[in-house]
């Protein structure tokens, strides 16, 4: 049985660099233990990356991504004597974190909710008789299934793997002639955070939604909302809906905000979510909010940093306090400013030159600029979040000024490609 150090007060189930960056600002020395799959530890250099955080006591191997091994997981880990909270680090640690929390009688999102949110098809099925609006959908088992569906139901559709995170494995499709190519792409989705030990997932097809895309971030305590935020999102053009821009909070009508809050709460109740955070994505259609998908863990893509900048407090720290059952002081319900991020994709080919980053850093309101390409980089077609070429983060007193700032920063950056 795995015995963790007595100094450990918090267990992070799956490695998440962004989570540890924030935890390290307020957690004591060697107070966090990280559980991760052995192959993920090796592929992502987790031990080396975690060692830079003084608050991390160590990284420990555990079968956290295999849903059928939760009983084994619980039996192999001794609850630390001073443990205060179990924290899901990424999408792939949600079920394990909920299972350990339940077994040790600690706060968590709850095992039933965790299992629903980890499987997009299970969630769709569970919501069929609820008040949560969602598109029509079906499970697919083969390329022939996909081709037949597109022939029988002409129109715009989305296919996605039911157990992956972010934008990975999500493709727009309409032509039956593309079915075999799309199916083949869905079968080849290498991801460093996804273990070879992970439970098998399936393929879902959904009616494509059109409208304004947003997300709702909601801290909940015993099923009741503590605070909610609505984020505006847009995606790059093309057949892969990769996020391009976030604005926190969104500039939308109060009636739309109330409708989204009602829908997010209905989702929490239908899923029997208990304590933690829900990050749900919605499309504002002419029929009201329609659910795209939802996760029972912190939002990725730097959104927690945008929330902190906009509201003036750490959503991660508040989330940890809820999971500690320590209570949360009254939180500011109104933002202090607008905060946003713009991601880039400059094109395909081999990069010749990159200019403009220093000029962007000097722009008033820009908090961060980071590019992942340089001269010599080979750029491939954009299919998921990790394929983007960098981002800027900024803030302003209103949405119009923030959009102007992000557009201006994007205009300053220049990437040229070799002939």
C-alpha cells in the first residue's frame, strides 16, 4: 500500500502545471502529492516538472485513468493522516479524484457526476429527460456508421471522441464522402496526458450548433452555486473548433446571462454534482442556450488566470477551500475589469522569421505574450489546442477596449514562412 508523507495535506490527481503554479503561491512546503499514470509521468517529464514547485512533496504512480480500476486504486493508497482535500488536476483525473474523496468521506464533485462528465455520451443520455437543452446525437461504432448517418440525415454535424479533453478529437463534418477520412483521424489522437492504461472511449455524433459560443464557470458547494461567470469564446475557422479568443466576463445581455445561469444550475442538479467546479460550454441559439459539453474540473487554456485577473481573487484558492470544507469568504460577484486571451495560428510550413513580440510586450494592457514558433519551426495544419502558435493575454476596463487591444497585439506580430 502506498503511504504518502505526513506533510501531505492535498492530493492532486493527475499532473497539471497551471494548477501547481497557483497552489504554490499559498500552499506550505511539501504539502501536495501528485498521482499520475506511469507512462504519463515518463512522457510528460512529470517528476522533473513537479520538482520545481516547493509545495510538491512528490509524484507517485497510480492507475488513475482506468475507470475499472478505481477499487484497486482505493485499496492501494493509504489516506494521508493530515489530508484536507483531493483535487482533480486534469480531465483524466476527475473520476479517480471523486472516487478517492468518496471513499475517504471528503468533499468532491461526487462519483456519479464525475462519471457522467468524463463521458460525453453518458452525459447526453443522462440529460435526455432533463430541462437542459442539447442537440440531437447518436453513438457511432464504425466509419460505415458515420457514412450512413450523414446520408440518412443530411446537414452539419460534429463528431467527437467521448473521453478526450480540450478540442482534441472534435471535427465538423457534413459530406458522407469524408466519413472514412474523419473516422481515421479520430482513431489516431496521440496525447501525452492520455495514458495507455486509460479506459476505452467511443465516438459521438451531434447536430452542429450555430450562434454565440460561451462557457459558464461555476463553483458549487453541496450542489448550490457559490459564484458563476460567463466567458465569451470564439474559435478558428475550419473543420476543427479550436478556441481562438476568450473574454472574461462576456459582454452579453443580462437576460442571456440569467438564462445561462439557470441552465448551468439545471445541469448541476441533473448530474447530481456536489462540491467543486463545473466548466460548461454552451451555444446561444435562437432557441436559447444549448449544451455543447461540460467538465467537472478547473477550466484549462489559462482561463483560471483570466478569472483571477477579472475578479481580483483566485478561483483556484476558493475551489480548494470548498473541497477542504473550510468555507469561502464572501466573493466579489462583479468583475473589476475585463480580461482576455487571443491565440494564434499563423499558417503551415517552415517558419522563416518571427517579429513583433517585443512591441507587443510594451503595449499598455498586455499582461503576457508567448509564441511557440521560431525560425525553423515546422507548422502543421491546426487540429487541436496544442497546435496553436502562441497567445497574448491582456486586460481593459471594457470589452470594446479589450477587443481593440487583442486585435492590435495580433496585428503587431509577423510570422513569415520559407518558400
